[in-house]
């Protein structure tokens, strides 16, 4: 199982890959349900219908849950992180100024 470790730890998918995985999962689940229904109707065996559907769901999990390379064709490039503010006093000062500016606008003088 060590050969699967890099797949699960380093696997990332982008937003387009998420959309692709969602569309694939919907199509595969519906497709496996249709195939299972027709297989069950053709053989008149409910167990074959059930097992065919379960195999389709397992196939869907294998296709969708693993981070395959087509799911990361356009990775997101994040902005670099800015340095934190020097102190919290500047934040509290800017909030105090904002509150004072708002209170000056509503001094009750309406013309």
C-alpha cells in the first residue's frame, strides 16, 4: 500500500477538476443504474441488477475520489502572503477613526 501514499498525500485538484469530477460522478452513477436496470430486466434476476449497480458505484469511486492528473490541468496560483501588521494599535486606531467619521456624519443637523 506504500505505492498509494503519494497519491493520497500529494493529490490536489483544481476548480475545473472539481467540476469535471462532479459531472463524471453524476454521469457514471446514472449510467450504471441504467445498465444495471437493463441487465436485471434481461436476465430477470434482481441479484444481477444489484451487483451490476454496485460495480458501477465502485468504478465511480475509483474514477472520482482519487486525484488523477486530469483533475489538475489548470492549478490555482495563489498570491503571496503579506507581512502581518506591525501592531494592533494601528488597527484599533483606524477603527476609532472610522467610528468618529461615521458619528460626525450623523450629528443630527438636517437642513
